[in-house]
């Protein structure tokens, strides 16, 4: 059964089983959330003590209203923070898509003289010429002359070196 494909009825059956398991998980999760809410309410919001006269009940109602106002303020602040964060996330997503969409073209080689490059950078108003050759030093080539004296030169050099050698040997 190696190369055999799955039949459509088998695939349909497996898909329905997976959906059933997922639905059970969701129901279980909803039940756990509800139990957690009830436990939180039991711990943080005990049943009010309504015994007492009218003044005590009015005082209790004022405290409840103050607590409600504080909770509303906190909720408003939290909603504003969430809205700001959502807006930032949207802006960042848009920037990412913009950056991903822009592809840099391959650059082409352009032959351009220094003058045209400066003109392109500085604009046509500025007239800057860069004649690079005018700034170069003039170098004169020395022509070596070979004459009959050059032939006698090497013998003289040998004699000079011999004299030097004798000078070092005596001392």
C-alpha cells in the first residue's frame, strides 16, 4: 500500500473526525473559561452585605458607583492603548509590504566624464571643470647616452673598489 492514494470517502471520514475533535476541544476550552470567570468573581466580588438601614445602603451604592467610574476610566485607557497599538501594527504591516514590493533594478554601467558627473550632481548653474590632465606633472624622460667613456667607466669602478678593499684590510 505504498504508492496507493487515499480514497475520497476515507479522506472525508478523517476530515469529519478531525473537525469533531476540534469542536470538542473548543467546547472544553469555553467551559474552562467560564469556570475561571466564576472562580474570579467568587474571589474578587463577594455577595454584598445588604443588611442595615437606608443610609448604609446609600453609602454602599456610592462606593459601587465610584468603583464603576474607576473601572470605566481604566477600560477607556486600555481601549485607547490597544487602538494605538493596532494602528501602529497596521502602519508597520503597510511599510513591510511596501518594502517587499520594491525591487531595486540592476544598475547599468554608464561612461561619464568627470565634468558631466559634476554637472549632474551640482546642476547646470555651477560651472566646475575638472581637467585632470592639466594638474598632472610634466615628466621629462632622460635619454641615456652610450659612448666610449662608458666602456672605460667599468674599469675605473673596479679600481676604486680595489682601493676601498685595501683601505679596510689595513685597518
